C-alpha cells in the first residue's frame, strides 16, 4: 500500500512542480515601464500668436480663402500658444529644409530626453539590451537608432529596431515589439524612443488638406525605459496587461486618408483627407471589438450579451448613427478602466472617442490639456497625456489605464496598463500643472486675427506689423 501511495503522490508532485515552473516562467515574460521622460523644447521655440502670424505672412501662396481656412482650423483645433515648432521654422527656412535640420531636431530631443531618463533611473547606456526608435517621417542613413547608439556608445550586441512611416500610432507598435522580445528573452532592459520629424515636413503651400497638418502637429518626443527583469519589478511604474493592433491598410479609402505627399507644385507635406473620420471610426470599432473581452469584467460582458439578445428579439428597435461621427459603444468601459489616455489627434478626435466611450470631462481633461499645451506630437502624444495624469496625482496603485492611438495606414492601436505604485514623480508638466485646467481655454488666434474679412485686411496684416 505504501508503495502504491508513493506511486500516486509522485505524479501529483511532478504535476504541481511543472505548473509552478510554468507560472514562474510567465513572470519573466511580463512587460514593465520603469520610467519615461517627455521632451520639452526651449522656450524660444514656442509658437505664440505673433509668430504664427509671421509664418502665415511669409507664405506667398496664401490668399484670403486659405487664410480664413487657416484661422478657422487653428481656432477650432484646441491648441494654445505654448506649443513648439522645429528650429528651422524660427530661422525662416521652413520652405527650404535640409537633412541637417531634421538631424538637429532629433539630436536635440535625443540628447535631452534620453540623458535625463538614464540619469534619473540610474542606468547607463551599456545596460540597454534593446533599442526601438520610431520617427515616421525621417529615414536617415545611418538610421536614427544607429545615431543614438553612436552618441551614447551602446553595446555591440544591442538589438536595434528603427521604425518609419508608422504614423501617430507608432508608440504602441514599438511597445508591442518590445513585449514580443520579452516573451522569449529573460532579464532584458529596453529603451523606446518615440518622436516625429517636422523640420522637413512643414508644409509651405496652399492645399487646404495639407495646410491642416501645420495647425495640429508640434515638436516633441518621449524616451521610455521598459524591462522584464523580475528584480526590477518593485521599481516599475506600470505593467502591460494586453495590447491590440488593428490595421485597415487593405482598404483603399483607409489607406489613402492621411499620407505624406507632394502637392501639385511639388511642395512636400502631410495630406489629411475628408475620409479620415470614417476610416478612424471603422478602425476604432474593430479594435474595441477585440480588446473589450480582454479588459472588461465578466459581469459587463454578460450585460452586453443580454442587451444584444434583447435588441435582436425586438425587431422594431434599430440603431441609427451619423455617418461622420463615432457611434456610442453599448459597453461600459469604466467597468474595467479607471483612466483613459487618448491620442491628441485634434479636438474632433478627442470629442469623438469621448462620445463613443461615454466619457465625461474629467476623463477627457488629460487629452484636452495636452493638446492645448503641447499640441499633437504624433506618436509621443500619449506619454504627455500620461504625464498630465501623473502630475495631477491621479494614478494610484492597482488602477488601470487604457491607451488609444490612431495613425496613418490606417491603424488603431490600444493597450491596457496597470499602475504598480502610486505615481506622483516630477515630469514635463511640473512647472505649469497648477495652471491646468484653466477656467476658460481662451483662443488668442481668434482675438488677434479674427478681424480679417477682406483681401485688403490681409494685405494690411502682411506689412511691417508682422515682419518687423
């Protein structure tokens, strides 16, 4: 009997050991954020109202119609006077950019944000195992990742990835690459560098679909330190729970709705088409369909299923949605999410996502204030929004953050983070967070230039007042 007992116990012990080993190995595949550093350009690169007027005045291709369109776009954009532009714009060379302009813009960001991140976290460049860089509209040779490796003298065996052309959603694509590396390799430290190169892509023509990009996109960037080292788990800020990527590049309408291209006169810029809202809605709905079961509690999913069943049985009920906007989701995302980190693609984007997810002004405040203070910094914008939440001391241990981003292609990417400790570290918002949110987001552009109604008025603006 004792022998039989031993024979029965041994397989049970072996099974328990294998299950423990499997669960233990999974802990080595987790993805944690240790720290991040958003970039704040120097104050002399702020796009104030007066200087915006100078930029408009020195564009010889703009007429009254284009000027009115510009004014309307900037007034409704939700962007304030504290945003930043590339250095060549302040030197008056936005119409004749050089490769050196693009490199200088990136170098200023690299040397500032990465150095501060490494210094604050206590790591040296030689500690980095994986480097992922995403800058959509710059494809220098050698690559920007090689430029960082050369400047910081990183190791010879570092695994480097350089992404271009991935648009505003590239940050989460980079996180996905790092997450996949962490799945197969233990004890790794990764550096994610996300930005956009505006210097060679500032549009100097009159095509309204391309002028719009100048009103929205601003200089910025972020460096993020991630790891799957179990020994560093206690130092982490966030833990990745899940990530979903949706790509509608196979749809011609979605593929062509936002694109880097030349206008009829050969001037390079970024085209934003009228089909963009429709493409964004489709990608957003498909993305939510996949991520919802991963992040919402069973009770909320059961409620949704019962509502859907009742709706099908009731043949008289019919859902009507406008063709231009995002329909309200029947799911209550607040049942599984505490904070919403939305891409600052523009006021219309923030409003659309907020309406779809039934979010209130408190939920939308971080994205709105980031758009006002920093503008749309492309793929790095999510991290400025996260910084706002942290600076406001909103992020507490155990809470969950949903990040949502959109990008050319057309893509919608989303992910869920869990806060691993109370977050209240100093960041890029430190010197101005007490000013936000203001009681009223005044628009200085309307106050300064709203009086222009005729071509003669425009002519008056373009003489010495602006150019002095």
